[in-house]
C-alpha cells in the first residue's frame, strides 16, 4: 500500500499554482548588483510569442541596457513534441520589430553558445549523472502505465499521488533497489529517467526581487524528472545548467515559473553553484481583471495578443500599431517609473527602468489604453511619415494620389487618428466621392429651396480663380450674409454634398483640397440625387 501526503493541508497557504508558500516578509527589495549583468529571455518555440512573452523579453532588455549588461536569447527547444516550425523565426522577428534586439543568441554566437538547447543536448546528461553520483538524484524505471496504476490506487482513496519521499521507496528506482539490481536493469536497456531527490522536510528560503522573501517546505514538492528516457533534459535541468554556464546574473521571467524556484534553488545548491538573482513578473490579466489574458480574450474583444500575425490571429504590427507604442504600453504592464509620465521612449524606459519598481499584483490589460498609446505615437510622426504608413495599406489603391495631396489630408485628420488607417476610414470622401448621403441629415437640411441655393453657390464658385480656403470662406460667408439667410442653410447641405454626412474637418479646407472641379461636381451630383 502506498503512503499519501496526509498532512499536505497544513503547509502554509495554497498559492494559485497548487503549491504552498509561506510569505515571510515583504521586505524592501534589496539586492546586490553583480559586476556583470547578463540576462536571458528563454522562450520555448512552441508557437507565436504572446505579448506576455514580449513583456518578459522587454524587461530583460531594459534591465540589461540600464546596467550595461548583455541580453541573451536562448531557445529552449528540448521538448520535441511541442516544437512548432517557424516559431523561433517568429520570436526573433518579433524582438527585432519591437526594437529590442538580443546581444547573444542564435545567429549571434559567442563563447557562451550555442543558444539553442537542442544544439547543447550532449551537455546535460553529464550534469544529471553528477547529481546521481552525489546522491542528489536517482534513476527511476517506472513505466507510465505503472505510475498510472499507482496514481489510480492512491486517488481511489481520495488522495493525491506525489512521487517524492512518501512514495519513492515503494516505486521502481535506484533508491528502492539494490546496486546489482540497478546495474542489471540499466544493462538490460530498460528506459529510465533521472529524478531529483527532493528532501523530505526542508524549509527553503527563496528570495525574489519582486516578491521579497518566500519560504517553502519541500515536503509537498515532487521528485521532478531532470533527465528523460529519450536522452533529453527537462526544462528544469537544462534551464539551470544553461543559466549557470551562460553566467546569467538575473533570471527575469513570468510568474508562472515561481513554483519552480524552490527546485531551481536546490539544483544550484546540489551542484554547488552560485545562484543568480530571480525576479518573477506579474501576470497580465484579462481586461476584466479576472484571470490571465488569453488568445481568446483577444478574439472575443477584437484586440491582438501577439506582436506579429500568426495564422488566423492578427498581430500588433499588422493591426497598425507602432512598435514604440507596443513597447511603451508593455513596459507599463507591471511597472511604472514612479512619476506621472506615461509616454516614454525606449531610451527613457532604459533610464527609468528597474526591477524594484515591478509590481507584485497582476497587471490588467486595457485595450483602449493600447490605442491611446498608438494615438500618441502617431501624433509624433511627420506628415510624410504618415503618408508612407498609409501607403503600406496597398489594398487601398492610393497610388493614384500624390504624396502632397495625401499629406494635406493627413494634416487635416491626423489629430483624431489612432492608426494610419483611420485617415482612410475617417477621410474616405477625400479619395472617393460620396455615393450615399446620410438620410436623416438630408431630410433635415436639404429643404425645398436648397437646390436653388446650391445653384447660386455654383455660380459663385464658378467665378472664383483662387480656391484657397480663406478666399472661399470670405466669399461664401459674404454671399450668405448678403442674402440674409442663416449659415446652416448653406453650410449643412454643402457639407452633405461634399462629404456625404455632417462630419469632417473645416469645410473650406475640404473644398480647397478637393479643388474647384471636384467640389463643383459633388455639389451638382447632390442636387441631382438628394
Ligand atoms: N522555456 C521557459 C519558457 O518557455 C523559460 C522559463 C524561464 O525563463 O526560466 O518560458
């Protein structure tokens, strides 16, 4: 009969991760800066990078730049089952687009490389064996079916099965077998894994820069597999070995890795290696604040969750966001500079950033705020830059319009635009004459005498040589005054004729830009059609 963790409920409070932590104190985050700052972003190429991953990369980048350190990209691809073709290229392209390039990584080799774990696969076995030799790890021969059977047995009694001190003596491993038995089973070619021998009862004190001191009792932690039967290391072993070999000074990663910290601490101790500092970044939460932001939230509410498009999912780049805006809003998801500035360039972010201002609480994602950031960065762009941005939307067929014309349209509409494409959607009538007229507005403003008034206006316009906005304003206003009618009687139908509805920038600016011929044609059209 197997033993179960009878007292598991008594070990501190349950965390979101199903393991128990003791928050001992929330002391000020004090840590010593090592001489050389080396940080890494270590994604697994299992798909596109979620913006949470981009934020992790960004914080690593900012921290490295701030401390004249090195930012490394390490591809953690030891799990061949989860490998997705194209994901690594995607990650690299996304970092490039964001303007946060890595200093060392695939394609940027140094003495610390290679930077793909699959290319380092030969390295890890030796480290796993070292731990077996020193008694910190052991071989386990249980087949998945056997483990499943044990698990069922334990669960049928309403308990949870954990492969650790409580059960390991009853399972098939080098701790429960004699040495000759172990040698024989290995010699027979039976597949095995190497598991970490988690101490039975040990209080481990962890320090996280964001969360302060954390204390964990190892009693409820399991004997994690370090080395798999396929000859590949698991995440835990490869990650710790590489952080050591690559001389990583600070591990900055998502909060979902906090449950692994106790194991990682013990691995460093088992190897006798100096530990890096750790900082676990808060989760990015749904717009409602309830739970982790997911791909589905983006689909439901219509905002991107990926930096670049991936399959059916649109990326920030393709949705018309500027990388500066994305970087800026990501920086603020879990951090702030401690003053009321919100618009910070990458350079300013580097200057202001530090880990001691990273928040503990999850950061609620606000899609409107991302637009607000983009709006701000759009306003900083010159008109000619915006012409280029707009022309990137080749589907609009803007090639027949001159840059000078586009610049003028942009000048009139820019202030209200969040995206370059807004210039098109809000100023559609600059490029295509209205076909339909807002019905409600037409009913209200196109009166019985409007046709005649528009005819008179056409006569007036026909006599004008100069079609500049101030001239138009002068002449038209003088004519209206002279007729002794209200401005609205002319201006509203005129706007309807030119724009199709009662919106848009100054009417005389619109007329100047459309030019005499086009303005006249539109008025004639409206007279015919309304
Ligand atoms: N490969 C892990 C991931 O996909 C890395 C976690 C870490 O930074 O330690 O996020």
